[in-house]
């Protein structure tokens, strides 16, 4: 059964692993500079830069979605960016 839940700080290692797997698939692994410490700080620290969801299939991690907002000065509106694997 598929479940989707809010990511927790203890998910940081698997988020980092999934980021690397996606980059490797895209043959761009050398471009990944983030670390578990950075993901922990920026996603689960005092002022989070992003939010994340974890997808699990039968209790095993199947993927993640990372999302963050930003403001478009051209459109005069907020926007949401979504990255997933």
C-alpha cells in the first residue's frame, strides 16, 4: 500500500540518497553538493527553506517530493516549485 507522509528530520539520510540517485540517473552526480547537514538545516531548522513529503510502499521508501515557494516579480505573485523522485 502506498502512503505519503510529511518528512521528518530522521529522513534526511534517505532524502540525500534519493537526491544522489536522481542525479546519477541524469548523469549529473558530480553537480550534487548538498550534504545531510545542509538538508537538515535548510529543511528542518529554525527557518525552513523547503518542505518535503516521503512516499512509502509497503513500509519501504519509494520516493520524495520537495517543495518551496518563491515570489515572481514579473507576475506579481507567489509560486510553488516542486521536485520529486
